[in-house]
C-alpha cells in the first residue's frame, strides 16, 4: 500500500486531523478467561501500533490494567472505576462508560478523528494513512471487512457483495470513525447531551443514521479495513449475548451463514495488513497489474500522468506500465517517456488506428493478471493502484471493476471548466437496471476475461467513442461478474475548449447512437425520441431548464447561471445530434444488409 507519511507534514500538530484509537477493555470479573482476553488485546494493540502513518494515539480504558502492555509513548492507560457486569446488558453499559471516559480524554487532547476498537478486533495498518490523507470531516463508516474464526482459522469476506442487507458496520463494533471537536465531546460536568453522545447513542449501529439527521454523510473506507474476530471463546457478543438476547442470536446465525459461503484464503497480504496467520492451503493466483495508457497528441498531459504513476510503480515487479502512442509523432513524447524509467513498454504506432485498436495493442503487450485502463487526461490519487489491488485480492470472484471520475479544474478556472464540473460533463459509469456501463478512463478487467470477450470491438464507424459501452454490453450478457466501485476514482481534465468538447460529445453520441441497435443494448439505454425524429427544440428546453435549476441550487448568480446553463445545453445538443446521426447510420447499414 502507499505510504502517506510524507504527505501534509505541515499539519502534524493540527488537532482537527489528529487520529485516536480508543479501546475499551472488559473487566477481569466479566470474563472467564482473563489471560485469553489479554492475549487478544495485545494482538489488537500490536496491529494498531503498526500503522504506516505514525501520527496517532491509543487510549486504553479499563478497570484492570494488564501488567505487560507495550511501552509506547502513543499508548495511554485510562483508569475507569469498577461497575456491575453481572449481565450482558451490564457489560454493554460498562463498555459504554469506558468509551465515554476515553472520549473525554480525547476531547481534552484537542479532538480530531476518534475510532473505537474492540479489544479483540484487528485494524488495517493503512487506515490512519488513508483517513489523514482523505480528510472527510463528517467521519467514516467501514462497510467492508473480514470475519476471522480463530478456532477454525477460517477467513470470510463481509461486504455488500456477500449480502446486500448485511453491512459490516452493523456487525463489528470497530467500524466507525467519528470526527469531533472538544466541544462535541464536552467534559464530565457538561450539562445536557453532547454531540458525541447523540451520535453514538446507539453505538456503531446508529452512528450513520444520527449523522444523516445532521444532513452529513460519512465517507467510506475503500478497502476492507477491519477484522471481526469470532471463535475466541471470550467475545461478549458471541457468548453471553447469544444466550441473553434473541435478536443477537438471529444475527449470529445469519453471520455464520454468510461466512460459510464467502470463505477466502488468508494470504501473506492479510498477514502483513492485520497480523493474521496465513492459510497453509494452495496459493491463489497472484494479482499483477498492467496499467494501459493510450495517448494521442497530449505529451504534456502524458508526462503529468507518468509523474503520478511513478511512485505507484517504482520497485514493483508485480506492476507494469504499457503506453501506446496512437500515431502522434512528437519529440516531446520521447522526452516524457525517457525521463520516466517506470515506462518500460512504449509502443509507437506508425499511424492513428483509433482508441479501440490501440487499447487492444496495449492489452496484447500486457503480462499481468489484470488490465488497468486510464486515460492520458486523467490524474490518479496516490493510492489508486493499491486501492484496486486490495479490491481484486479481496473479491477474487470479480472479473471487472469500473471506477469513477471527478473534475480536475485548471487554475485559474474558466467558465467552461466550471460548467463541466457543475454538470458532471466528463465520463462517468452508469447503471441501467442490473447492467453496468463502465468508462475506460478508470477501469480494471481480468486479462483472460478481456480476451475471452474478444477485446474492444474495432469498428471504424464508432467515430472514436462508444467502445467501452459496447464492451460493457457484452460483459453484462456474459457469465462474468462486473461491479462499479464508486470509491475508486481519478481526476479528469475539464475545460479543454468549447469546440473540442462539442466534438467530443458528438463522438460520444455517435457511438452510443450506433449501439442502440446492438442486440446487447439494455432497455432504457438512451431510448430518447430525438434519436429518430430529431426533436431538438424539446431537447433544448428540457436540457436548459434542468441545467438552470442545477445552477440555481448551487447558488450561482444570474450571469454565471445563464452562461453555464447555455454551455451545458450546447454540449448536450451536440451529443443528441451525434446520437441521431449514429443511429441513422447504423439503421441504414442494417437495412442495406452486408456488402
């Protein structure tokens, strides 16, 4: 994974982005095996202390202090008075008191990010690094993670792909990260209910609902970031709760059912990340990434992309970069490539063959298990490849993953760049029913799956666009499994120039218009009346009104609103015209029959 330790060093002492783990420790009298509890606690602390970003603290709150705690300056013991722990409900209340004591100490130290970690759970060593780099000030929810049965040494995946109605954050107590100021936490003498107490009134299960009531939405950790340990014999929710609470018994039964059907092998990756013992079974197929970039008449942007990719590729034998120059002859390309040693495969085509054919050339040169496509006018974040590698390792059943894009505005911004950013006028994946339509600005696919599908369809009539949608159609009609990961994102250039954008969207429309007659086109795919009848006036009024309302909702002034709505409508009409021409061309070709 990427090392974020050198990022944003200037905020080292800025309390708003401090990260604190708070661990409530069960009372000695509440467990039948204190030595086992301590062993699990030490494994949890060891996992926390191995974070790749060292800028964090650990608050350990308990009534009985173990004698052999790590001697680390970042670890602080908080002594909490003893209370009753006769029943499971008493034990829950005792854990809540210890969290409150830890929260008060956290607030006294300046606040920031606070994550409660149960003393028998494990946390990814990359968690602090990601949060401090991403900085969502509403906090975070861990929707995906692992369940590890220690007795059976069985690892299972738990996320939306396992079962859509079984969120990891509703099962594991180590699954939410709060962002709080000292005033949000208060002190022992603060009157009334504090914001912390309101957000965590129902613990990890109710955190997101409480946050949404404030019209805030938590960020999501894009990789499995925690391990919920079961089969230890001392987990309160697995032992006493199962006896005393019927709802918990039903949840545990459902969890067991999901885990039995989603078992994966504990690999060296899980060992390095969480400290889990590796499964002695056969090695799974390794994940090796081949990053494929097609470039044409953009040497400066290609150089910028290579700058961003270099730290992700240097020293990695399991990652390679393939750049295909689609027939643009420029000395600037040679300078860009030779100055970046990570670009070991650089293919110069004699003439421009088009995007689909050039992408197939890159795929033929690749040797990795997965092809990762990105456009030369995009910039990935530092964790881009780590993110998708973790997803592919965690979900080996996935054959293809489509990512998203966000606007990369120039500085200073222009009216065109602001228009594109406001109205999302850049490539984005779409979902129509159960069909996923990805964009190759950010896309991963298993190499053997890619060639089983026949690669990109090299149709010269596409007009330079539509090849990704056409491949999406074929994938959706196949046995292969495709998913959209909306947390896997790259920044995409906006504001290139109005004429270029009009031509680009005309090409998008032309390609999609031709695809309307494809047998794989899903119902509802661009099935608009303008495709056949060319009702541009209605499209103009509908589009202008929609963009006007969007601009108004964002608080734009009248002149800015008028300009952005007009530009967005022009781009939309260009797309519509391309759709009409592409549709008519494909229809006439079908009526004419094969030559």
